C-alpha cells in the first residue's frame, strides 16, 4: 500500500519539533551561529510533479556545501570528463586525510564534495571571468532548475566566510602550488564563498534537485544533463556527500544525499523523489542531526532506500 | 523493451574473450600467480529464479575477499549491531590510511571489508571455538545459500596465505594490542585465511548472493537476514566493496559489489539480480579489470544502476 | 672552579628525594608497574676513572630501551655501515609516524632507537643463531664493558614483555612483509625482549657507557669501537635517544642520552663522563621525569652541555 | 698537533673545485636557478678572533633559511620562552609530516626552523609593525653581528619568492585558522620573504655567527644573548637545522648547523669556530651537497665534532 506522503511529512515534522537532542549549530561565522536551532523543514518533490511540505519548509537557509552539487553539474557541462583529471571520485577517509592526501596525491583532491575538490570546481567554473560573472551563472542555473528567480545570495554570509576562511585560503594556495588551481586563489575563493552563501528554502531546494531524480531531465521536458551524468552525480552524492559520515548515511538511510553546514540536506531517490530537509543543529561530522533522522524515518516508511528492491506502485 | 540476458551474457563473454589489457594476476602466493589470465566467466541469478551464464562460469576460483560478505552476515547474526562498536562503516580512504587510522582510531578498523575489519569479524566468528569449527560454520552457510554441498576450501591456498601473510599478522597483533582482537591472533588468522580460500565458480557465487537481492530471503522462502540487514550489507558493499576504488566503481557501474584478489566480483541489484563475474587479471587497486568492465557494460545495457530510475518490466 | 661531583650528586639525590611530581610508572607489564616510584639513583663515571654515586645508585632496574645502545654497537661490529641500508638515522617525528613512515618508507625504520629500528638491529644480531646464543653475546658484551659478570636478565620481565608485546609482534611482521626482518619474527622478538630485560644499577650502567665518552676505548685500554663510530653513536643518542622528546632533551640538557621505560637514562659527555640516572616515574613521552630533571641540573652546574664552549679544568 | 686552518681551508676549497657531483641548484625562482653551480666558498671565524677563508668566500648569496637563526634570536629577545607555547622544539620527521602534524597538533609547528615555525617567528617579530620596520630590525641586527653595514636584501629574490610562494601562503593561512598566526598572513609573509632574501658572503656569515660560538657574547664584549640561550639555539640547529636530513648531518658532521636553499650552511663549534660554507648545488633533502661534504672533512680533520672528546690546544 502506497505511503501517504502528506501524512508522512506532517508526522515527521511533528516528531522533529519535539526532538530534544538537536545537535550544535555551526559557530564559525555569526550568521550561522545565530540561527534558531528549533527549526525543522521538509519538502518532497515527486517524479509525478506533486510537492509535499511540512514544518519550516518555506524558511530560507544557507545551502552551503549543497551548492557543490549544482557547481559540479555546471563544471561538467564546461569541461566534461576532463574534470576527473583534476579531481578524484573516492571518499576522502576524513578531514585529516584530505590534507595529507592532497600532498600525497600531488594536489588532486579526492572528490568534488570536499572543500579542496569544490575549490577546483570553482576554478573551472571561473573560466577566466570575474567572480560575479561566474556567480551569476550559478544563480541563473538555480533559477532555471527551480523556476524561481527570487533565489539570491546572502551577502552577509559571503562576506563573513571570506573574512574568516583561512583554511580555504590555505587549500587554494596549496593546490595553486601544484598547478591544480589556475586562477588567482582570491578570485576562486570569491566565487566559492558566494556560491555557498546561496539562500534557499526546503521547497526551493527540492525543486532544484528534480533533474537528478528524472535521469537528467528538467520537469519542463528539457535536458539538463545526460542520464549517465545524472546517475554518476547521484553516485558521488552517495559515496561522498556527507563528509566522513558518508558511509554511515548510506548504511542508515540508503539514499544519495548532499549536506551543508547550514543544516540542509538534498536527497535524491532516482525515479521517485527529490527531497530537502533542514534543521540547523549538526552532528560531530557536520551534518544536520534532525535532517538525517528525518531521512532515515522517511526511507524506512517509504522503502525508498536504493539498496532495497523497488516497491511497486508508490 | 527488456534486455535478453542470455544474449547479453554471451555477448559480454565474447567481448571479454578478445580483450587485450587484462591486468595483472595477483602474485603474492603461487596458487594465485599461476592462474591463467585468459579466463572470464559471468553468471546472473535473477529474482524470478532464472540463471544466465557464459564463458568460464563453471570454473572454480578463490573467492578471497568476497568471503567477507558471508562472514559479515554470520557475525551480525551472532552479535547484531554490537559489531559496530568494534568496526566502522566508512570507506577507508586508502591502504596507507588503513594503518594510520587504526592507530588514530584506537584499533577500530574503518569497515568490515578492509583486511583489518575482516579480521575483527573473524574474531567474532571464532567465538571461542577452534578455527575448524568456525570454518565449518561458514562452509555450511555457503552450502545453504547455494544448495551446493560440493563447495570446499582450497587447502593449498590457505596454507600459502598463512605462510606469507605477515601484514595480516601485523594487523591482528596491532588490534590485539588495543583489545579489539580478543582471541589468539594465530587462531583468528587461521579462520581468516581458510575463509578466503573458499573456491567457487561464478554460477555458485551468483547463487550464494541471492539473499541480498531478495531483501534477505532465501529463494526457498526462508529468511536469511532481515530486510534492513540485507539493505545495509548492500550499502556497505557499495561504499566499501572495492578497496580504494569503491567510489570509482559506484561512479562507473552503480551497483553494490564486493571484489576479491582472485579476480571475482559479486554484485547485487536489489530486487533483480545476483551477479558473479570472474577474470583473474587485476587493476592497480586490486579489483578484476575485465570483471569491472563487464559489469559496467551490463549496468548500462540493463539500466540496473541503482542511481537511475528503475526500469519497468525487465 | 671545578665542580665537586661528590657534593653535586649528593645534592641532586637529595633534591630528587623530595620531588612531588614524579610522573607515572610504566604500567604495561606488572613487573614495571609494581616498582616503587619513590626511588632515585645517580652515578657518574668520569674519564679519569673516578665514580660518584648517590641515592639508589646500587638498586637494579630494567634497562629496557637503553639496551638498544649496546645492541646497536654489536650490530655495527657485525655488518658495519651496511646496517644503514636497513635502518635510517633520522628522528622519527613521533610514535604515530613511526608506523606511517614504515609504510611510506617501505619497511625501513627511521632510526635504531625506535622499536621498529631496534627490532631490525635484533634481526642482525640474531645472525642465524638461536635467541639464547645472541642474548648470551649481548650479556657478555655488557660484562666486558662493566667488568661485572653478575649482570643478568630478569626472566620475569622478559616473559611478561613477550606475552603482551602485540605491537612489537605487529612491527616485526610488518617489516617481515617488506623483507627487512629476515629471521622468524618470533625468534627476533625473543632476542629483543630478553635484551630489554637486562637488569642493571646506575653504577653498572655508568660503567657500561664509558667507551662512548672515551672515543671508543675501554678504560682497560682496549678498543671497543673506532673513534668515528663512538662519535656517531653519541650523535644518534642526541637526535633520537628520547623518542619524540629528543629535541626537547637536547634543548634542555644538551647531552647525548638514551632513556628506557624502566626509568633509566644513560648520558654521555664526550671526554668527561658517563652518567646513569634512574627514577621509575615517566613523562608523557615515556622518559624518566626526575632523571631528566637531574641531568638538566647536572648539565647546568657542570657546564657539560655539548652546545657550550668546553670549560677548562673540570 | 693543532691543524693549520689556512692550509685546511685552501685544501678543502681546492678539493671542492674539482668535485663532479655538485647536486642541483634550487629551481623554484629564477634568481636561484640562475646561480652558477661551479662556485664554492668557505670562511672560518675562530674564537680567538682570526679569520680563514678560501674559494668564493666573498661572493654574496641568498642566505634563505639561515636567516631563521637570526630571526629566532630576535623573537626570543622579544617574547622569551613564551615563544615555545607557539612553536615546538622537536625534529619534524619530514616535509610531509609537517603538514599532518600542523593539523594533528592544532597549528603548532614542530620547530622554528621548518617553514611553518619560521612563519610564526615572523609573526612574533612583526609585532604590530609594518613589514619594512621589522625587516629593518633584522638587517640592523645582522649589521651589528658582523660589523658590516653593507649587507642588504636582494629585492629581486624577495619579489620572486613572494610571487610564487603558494605553499607558504597556505601554511600561514592554515596557522591563522588556528590563531597561531596573529597578523595578516600577507604582512607576515612580506617579512618572511624579505628576511630570506638577505644576501651575504661566507665571510660575512661566519662573522654573524660568532655570538653562538662565544656563549652568547659579541666579540666586542657585549652580550647578544645569555649563555643558556646560545646553547639552546645551538641545540636546535643540531636537531632541526637540516630539514629531514638533520639526523644524518649530526651523524656525519657532528656540529650544529643551519642550511638554506641558496646553498649556504652556517655551522657553530662552541668555544672554537663559526663556520660558513657555500655551494649552490643541493642534495635531495635541500641542503648544500658540497657544503656538507666540506664540513664533514673539516670536522674529521679538526676533531671539532661535539660528539668527540674536546681536543687540547687547537
């Protein structure tokens, strides 16, 4: 019997409203540190065009690392599989290793979803232009995916990230020393911090992810990426989308997902649903605590884990 | 239009017979070094009970690390989720890190499919008994899964592994120092090398994997593991099943799989197929070169990647 | 004005008797864990043949890693500078790195004073014989250096070390995998643990170290090693003799020294003194806390730091 | 019989003039890459005020990392032993580890002679001023030590270093993220690259090092640093002065020394000599190949190794 998604999202939002251990809000910039941890939102865009939302599904939040999915999609459109000469496709082990391996592996980051890899993707997306040109391109892409031109960058977040992001400056310069960042690190990071500072709601984010559930097609019928590319981006989200807790997320939830330190997670069930959850409190690994719990419940109730036999008729 | 699997397996076997770059056969023990690299086999057991096989599908080979899937299943049956206090669920980064992280993470291996993790699983499976008791249990489990009591251990392989496996002795003693190996390292490794030396054909291996495509059920109707456990074992195979090329396998093939240095790969398409391929030549990362290529073709032609929308009616 | 060493050793022993923070006694085997931390001994053998001792200078203790100095001397006598193809001469960074670097550097330990390096030295000293033959040789060497045939091995310590030394078994097997341990790891470690279990008093240890202050000569006039070799062993003691606190010991004390977890330190002032101190409580880095403090006072009072201009007439 | 230093320096210079394997000149900036590798110079300032020089002893070269000795001396004058809360005193293991350890050890570099440590020292020396003020201070200190006001910075070298030093920018920002660099990384590195670009001849460098052989005194009778501080700087030079070949230098030469990629080495024999050698070709570890050989010969012929008994009357 198919699950009633309206009921289920409401039920999950209610359960999360009462959760006690909500994790710690990110503290490294004041704009994130000040977000109220009591919030939770969920939105599900289904393959047949319906939308189910509950909780704070219309409140905007900083998508942060979730932007790496859209930036990767754009960069693959620019340079195709040549990107993989500059970025790997393997889980990173952990944060600590990402630096070691950068040295061991001559400035080639392990995957496009750790910071080092996303900085190389930004270097590709910059493409000789000024940061604002490349930022404009990313925003237009998100507008196209969602059909919502109101989505914008939170400039205060971008400014704070830029002012305190010493590790990212270190990473960019380190890769520049290996020739794997080709533009000025300052310009590349200008693009990077603005892309991370895009503000979206769960509803908007679920809309933006639809092409990944639809084998690369836009719901309007246009093709965003080839089926193979959509499939491979989903694979990267599963193996690398939750930092050093990616294996655990695959184990518990079983759905490709990408998290951000703003507390959002975008999760893709191929052929079925594009899901966004948001709650600002984080686990130690830096992923939304309630967001992960909500997706675990959702996967169990719907049978949407990609590691189970597909259910009929849901 | 559904793919004709009889035609497809024959076609893949023919293509692989003519492949030029077959990789390097494992050389660390004479029993593996002497295997003829010109061989290739494929067998597919489908959810509806059919079997498709081609090439050297009935030739026995050493399953090696593929045995870790069956050993993990048994250990979870013994101690349940307590196992995860002693073994992690994250990809390991790489071989090099697996040692570093063992020290950093106080003797807790990253996952049950790297050698260190599989040795802890063997420690659990030993359970205070003599190695031959625990080996007998694993063999009986494989007999039950396949319905084939002729499957046996290649004692020459086990003896060679035992005589030269200094790294495994090092790992076992290292974890013993942290208290995460509890029996004598010698006994634990006795079990470990015998389990790795099980000899099976592609056809037998595809039969053995059916419970993982059937949500944990045996084709005879009995339950081997719960649906959730089957799903989670599949997730571990996807994120950790190909050593430090697991991300790449997910990216290119998109199907949970576990490889062994004997050249075999077991791959599971939930709800559809349990697949075994075998060809002895390996990539640098230690996975079957032609086996990986065959699965990539198979996934593309069938649409079986778990990262694509499920196809209808195949 | 020359320092009165009789007064100074008495003064230091008195100061140390009243010390409050004595560090933690090694706990990994009961024979060490049970030693009374309230003890302190000091003995100085001078180049002109005098001996000054105070405190518990005649109480025997387990020399542990200090034995690596004598074992290295013997191994250099057997294979000369070929030893340096199998062991490096650089400080190790830290314990953690000693494992990483063993993998990175293909089983070649950084220096002969970390455990991995000392195990290779034992492999050389074993030389195809049974452990007891090689142990006998080391004991005879110590008897010759001290003129005291009563020095013996504490068999209870050796047995305990052998029964619990899983990390050393791991290291030996790991290097065996690289071919840098050539005998059976079991036999090599048999030699290693017995050598570490030699029991000596401060007085005996100071006598044993005299050849290193005397440019390689025995006080009886015979030559133990060449002047160049004595000098180079002293250099290794300075750069590598205190594990990951070697730099700090050089900085504070400025005298080549080798410590052991039994709480002893052998320190060599070329041309002037062979010094042994002992107090069982250890720093976090595993070196005798009061022993280090005593040597710091001694160096300051005598001007014996090798980094100062040599004083006249002391 | 005392060695005739005039003869010995001439003899060494002649031997080095004919050396075939001179190593590779540093290539990372054009100003260093263009230096003629056929050059070799040596200068010895003795404690009794004599100077012996031979070869290209009056040719200026970029002192590079040798400047870290003078910068450390100044920083200790400013903040005293508080410096050691921000920089360690242990050898670094190797280049690779210096990054790992920076993360492991929360942004505290292992010692003041690796780049990361020297950048912290520059942060201290900057002391809230503009780089040119702090640079002026270092230059004045060198003028005072040598009595030679003509010593200056090679601005072309400083400019090239600044334009290509992405790794140093990475290190500075990385430590800034931990709060262990407190000024703007750009200003700190401005000071750092200028200090490294000081140009001196062997004769000038030997003069500059005299305070370290004279227990902290200037030859004019003034005190530069306390005896204890001079001793401890010498100890750091011995344990950390030649990057990851410090142990080997101690082993072969046995004299505290600090090398630079310009091909210079400053070596200190306490109470006897301040020595400068220079030859631009480097070993793989980044130290002057002929410079090291020259010092090895010098130490053997003079008996100046600090690990040998002091010779009488030389």
